[in-house]
C-alpha cells in the first residue's frame, strides 16, 4: 500500500485508510477525503509541497505531511 504522496501527477487513486492523530484525521475527513473515495492528483508544487488534488468534484491543496497520512490503492 502506498501513500497519496507517492501517487504520480495525472493519476487517480482510491483512499484505503487514513492515519494520524484525532484532530488531524478529523480535518482530513472534513475536507471530504474518506475511505473509498477516488482522489485525482492534479499537480505538485516544484518542491513537492503542497499537492493539488481533486476530490468529490472540487479542488484541494494539501500539505505533503497530510498526504503521507492518506493510504491509497
């Protein structure tokens, strides 16, 4: 299993598991990133932080540290 951080730009992945502490995990879930949802990686900043994704029809920018807490398949 790999993290969202490892998904290449232009690829879609399905969220398999979320890790992290309570408030951080809750914030990720509040953004619409939950188990079973498809996430499309649009692009990454030149230094890799942040990563721009599309989830549930809207665009998000998430930090590299947050992307590493999201396991995908």
